[in-house]
C-alpha cells in the first residue's frame, strides 16, 4: 500500500546497510567447522555478536524499550531519514 511507502523505504534502506556490514560466509564456515570438529557441540550456535545480543536484549529489556531500540535502528519514526 502506498500509505506505508515512507516506512517501507526506510526499512529497506536500513536492511541494505545491515547487509553491507554483514560478515562474509567465512565466518559461518568457521563456526560450522568448530561444530563438526567438536566432540560435544552445543545445540544452539550463534555466528555474530548481534545474534547473541538481540535475544539477550529482548529478554532483559522491557518490551517498550526493546521495541524503541528496533524502531530507532530501522529509523521507522524518523521523518527525514
């Protein structure tokens, strides 16, 4: 819907920035190699710092604070973003 266009465009712009800063496949390969070579691999394996940070913040922050951080990160409420 065209009414959501400003928010959608800001979201896609933020996602493009995240994708450009994302680590390459070698980071995933290193974690995979560590899992395969482990005698007792963990059931949950995270690759990036963000993959550990976001669940931690979601667990420890009040819902409004976490949502505010997400809204800020994606520039959802910024009129001039």
